[in-house]
């Protein structure tokens, strides 16, 4: 290329110019495409494969056979440009190449996600896992006990049902083995019985699910028109129902297991159901995915495995906090046409009520509370009757409790005392709640003969929880005192009002403790605490401690109530003992297990 043929820029810098060469390549006519026969195309494809897959490249070995059991060989020239045949690949190399091109459709540790199998057999596999008499070490049913066994081996079990890992070493009872040998139909029937027990006993306290729809989805899990139940929700419902069921299999299991170590009231089937229910919740990522079903699952799980503050680790209501955060995240619209039947509204109100009362009883200042949508009280009470009355009363009681906890359990209150305005507002708001709802929801005298046990426990729970808040306020006032006001007001109206509020709270606390002791004795006599999902035990404990501190023998009724739970076959909640100090004062020592 001469200097004259170079461009001006390259000639100035003295470089060789390639502009003309590039233009020549672009203007060069392309070679016409030659159509090949089928044999030529197959040879060309083989050559291309040999170019893409080098014989020395690392291969992924597959243990699966090729579909149809056929053997595939690929051969070509080493360069892929000539028609000659290069080194032929053996069967293993061919299968390895196919493994790279087509990923495996199944893995021995992953449940095959076939849509038809998911629809028909997924719920059956869940029941197999929940009711298995021995530890499940495989993932054929999507869930296993490997994580629980590792915790047991490391001695880090955190559930009472695990008994520090000893539950896995126990021999299954004859009733459990008989249930397992009966097959899938019997497992489904027993699961249906536990679901029915849950809705009769537990759900009446926290009506967050649609009973008819839930049962229909359980019984028709393979229906095209209905979606299957979430596994986590179904697992916690079955496990909670197992604590109160009177099914013959569970009764026989309790008798055999309790007779081994003279430990009454323990069912190994119920223990395994609780352990595996939490495993299903963790495996389905219900803690992370914000859905209404997961919020309901975590709320039920809180009552199923929640631990008491009297244990070594302080109770924090972690599952309930996560449920509240889920509801904050989804922000689903609430239907005002039928509030008592709206699942979102019921779940919000139930979580609000649970978190507020547990925050009061266990002094949880950091318990998150979901923002509730304003509700027209008059419309709810008059529209659909008792359901709306209960919802409105629960909402009002939760508001009183939340407002009180926001002030009582703050570091400022612990340092300088409770502001007088906080106690004054609590006395006013709690008295107002009593005037509006107590006459309609409290336990009447004489006892109505037409009441069922569940209705009686529901009314009794409302009565006890109302009076328990007076004990919470009195205990906080005794621990922190009342914040003093600066200036000269201490000698005037402020001191007088402070004394009046203090006397009012103490008087109401004494009356409340006596009322709770009377109701707990009545509940023990009638056997109503057998169908209480550990809702009333903390208020009864607080009442017993208050009466013991006052030196009153009425604390014995509270202690006897808590001790009697040990003798009940469906749940082991607490043990207790009472003694008299040198000064003649009663002390109650209650240990929740």
C-alpha cells in the first residue's frame, strides 16, 4: 500500500493504513450457501459437537441411564473441518456430555415436583411424615427429622416435647405402630379428627380461620376446584388438636408411654407432631414469606411451642412478632361487608389481642403491634350479633393493654417511675371497658344450665383477662413507683390524686386476685381447664403470687389449679408447691415445664 493510498490521518502519523483493506473485505462477494443432504447435516453436527466438547475437558458423570436405554456415540474429526472420523466417544463420555446439556430432572435428596403428584399425594406424604413412628431420615416426603436429630446429638434441643433428644430413642407404642400399619386412609381419618378437635377447642379462642373452607380443602385435597392447604398451616393445626383429642389411639399411647416412667399425661405421638410441625414451618419458609396463611401459621405456632418466662430462657413471643410483620408487609384490603367472616381482619385482631396481653404479662416492650384499621363499634355490635361483640370487645381491650404497655415497660419508667397520667388513663379506660362489655361478656350468676364447656371457658377467659390487667398495673406500680412531679405541686392536688390512684389500683388488684382465684377453683372443679390452650395460666399465676404476697390462704386455690394440670393427659403445663415463711406469709413456687 503506497503513501497516496493511505488516509490523511495515517499518513500524518506514519502508520500503515488498513481502511482500504477493510473496505475490500466488506465489498467482497460472499460464497453461496450449499444445501446438504440429511447425511451431510448429521456429519456436520457431529463435527460441531466434537469441536464444542473436547476429549480432555472435565466431564460430569451421571448415574442415570439415558431415556429409553439407548446408547449414543458422537464422533468427528479432531479439528471438526474434515469429513474423516476422529476418535469415537465411549458410552460414559456420551452420557456425561448429555448430562451437561440436559440437567438432571430428579435428585435423590429432592422431592420430584410433578404437578399431578403434588396435587394428589402431597398431603398424604405430609401425613406420613407427621405420623411416622420412627425418625424420618430421607426426603421422599419432602421433610425429614435430620435437623432435629442433629440438635439432639448436640444437646441443644429447645422444645419440651424433645425431652433433650430422648424422644427419638424411645420405642414407639403399640397404638402408634398400629396406626401406622393401618395405611393412608386411617392416617387421613385421624388427621380429620385432630382438625375437628382444633376447631372445637383452640379455634374458638382465636377465630382466624374459615372452618368450613378449611375442612373442605382438607377432605378434597385432590379436587381441581380447590387448592390444597398450606403444609405449615395444616401441620400446626393437627399438632395443636392432638393435645386435646380423646381419640382412642392417643389415649392408648398416653397410657403406654406414661406407664414406662410413671410420668402421667405424656403422649409420644403428640410430642412428635409438635416437633415435626415446627420442622414443616421452617422447611416451607413460613418465617420469611409474608402471606396471610403464614401469619396465621405463626400465630398458632406461638401458642403451640411458646415457652414461659419461668424457664431458663426469657419468653420473647418471636413467632407472634413475625406474624405481625407478615401482616404489615402484605397489607391486604379488609372487607367491611362481613367483618366477622373476613380472615384478614380476624387475624389482625387476634394477633393484636395476643401481643398486647402477652406484652403486659411478660413485660415485652419490643413486641411489634400491627396497625389496625378503624372499626365502627356501633355497626359491629348491632350488625351480626355475638361475633361482632366479641371482636369489638377484643379490639377495645387490646387498645387499653397496648397503651398501658407502651408506658410501663420503657427504660424511662424503670428509671423514674410510672407517670401519673398513665395510671389515670388506665383506670379510666379499663373502667369504661367494664361498663361497655363486662355486663355482656362476664360470667353471670347463677350459672346458665344451657352453656357448654367451650362457652363457659370463653366467658371465663374474658373475665379473667380483664381482672388480670389490674394485677399487671399493681405489680408495675410496686416495682417502679409513681413518678414524682417537680415544683410545689407535691404538697397539693398532685399528692392527693396520686394517693387516690394508688389506692384505687391496689383495691382493684385485690378484688381481681380474689375473683381469679374463685374462677380458677370453679374451672378446676368443672374440668374446664382441660380445654384451655394455655391462655389462663399466666393470670392465675399472677393472682396466686399477689395473694401469697398478701399472706392470704386463697393463693392455695391458684396453686391447686396449676398443679392439677399435671394430672391431665392432654397437656403438661406446670407444677407447683406452696410453703409458709417464718413470718407467716404464703409463698407460691410455680415452675412451668
